[in-house]
């Protein structure tokens, strides 16, 4: 967050070959799979007198990917344009990707509001409702 403008969201990228164990798994995934138990956030920061920050990017690829909430929303602005929503890309090569909570890529509030970002799961662009994909 910033008085003059919000900072842009970061980038989180993991492939199964480089991070076989990222969190304790409630359900088994292959050794080169990825299971994220905690929420991931790479959202843009809020802008006070400036524009909201652009949402970040989350990419998780492995033989089997399972995750909960991911937030790459654009930052809000009290005085200018809201930040554009970021992008989420989840891909499993051996089984369908499992998503257990909403994935959000909303545009930030502002004048004008930022546009929503995008969500892609197993190569398919998902339809968002207000910048949110609900499994």
C-alpha cells in the first residue's frame, strides 16, 4: 500500500519437480505433485492518492495440483483508477487439478475500477463472476 500509489502484486511460481513437498497433505499427491494448504496472496496494494497496484501472478504446475484460496486482486484507489486483477494458472499433468476454495482476480475499486484478471485451470480459461472463480 502507498500514499501515492499501490505497489504491484508479486509472482508465486512452483513446479512439482522443484518443490515436491510444500505443505502437509490432507490427501495424498504424487511425490512431484503440489498441495497448498494455506491461502496464497499476491494482490496489488492500495493507492491513496495514486492508482491501485496491479494484481500479481500465481502459477502452480505438477503431476497433480491441489490448492485452496488464491488472491491476485488489483489494489483499490481512493482517488484514481483501481488496479487490474492478476492471473492464476494451475495445471496438473496426470490428474485433474483440485481447487477447494474460491480463486479471486478482481479488479480494484477506483475511478474507474480496474478490470478483472484471469484464471486458467488445466489449460482452460475459467469464467469469472465479479472476478471470482468458484469451484
